C-alpha cells in the first residue's frame, strides 16, 4: 500500500520540518517490511483567493486531483473521531490487509476542506477538541503513522 500525506501550505526549513522529515523517513523505512511501499508528503500552496469559501474550494479541488480513484481517504477534521494509537494502527493494518492500493491522508488549509472532500473520506480523524497549528498537525500525523507501523510490527516504541 502506498501512503500519501497531502497538506495545504509548505513548511520552511527549521525544527518542525526536521521532525516531519524524521518521522516520515522512520515510518517509510519501517513500513516497507509490513507492506507499506512508500510514504510520500505532498505540499500544495495555499490559495491566494480573498474569499474563504473560494480558498477552501480551490484547495480542496487541488487535493482531490491527487487522490487515486480507489484510494482510502483520511481527512484531519476537528469534528472527526479521536482514535487511540492502537485503533489507528488497526485501521491502517486493515486497509493494508484488504489490499487497498493507496491511502491518502489529508490536512486542509486554515479554512478547512470543502464538504464534498470531507464527505469522500473513509475516516475523519481529529487530534482532540483543541485547534492545533498546521505545522504541529503534520508532525503529529507523521509520528502517529510511524507509531502505527511500530505497533503493527510489534516494536516496543509504543508502550501502552
């Protein structure tokens, strides 16, 4: 299964970028032996439209164009489910075992994602009720993907 994280906005060099890269590399390396062939990060520029609804629509269209037809889709959404790490790992494992070819995990821009893209999701995932900066959400999502891979492999990184 190919994993792709799609985000609106780009991270500059710095500690946040280093953490994103570190967790992406760890998850990609550890995941290969478990059937996760790749873990790619795609950053899309934020729309410059002045109208929030138009920005959200333009960004969502750009994201939707990157989602393969039969992909499983996870969107980060404050109204989504707050899953524990083990349950998240089980979901990833189930998609892999069901031979889903692509899993796309989407982090929207500051205005969120258009309803049609949210509705397309197989899972809406929330990192709690608080609002988090997009840089932090990227780090947390990639860390949770790495943690899920270690859970699935039986590695002691995750101790519950």
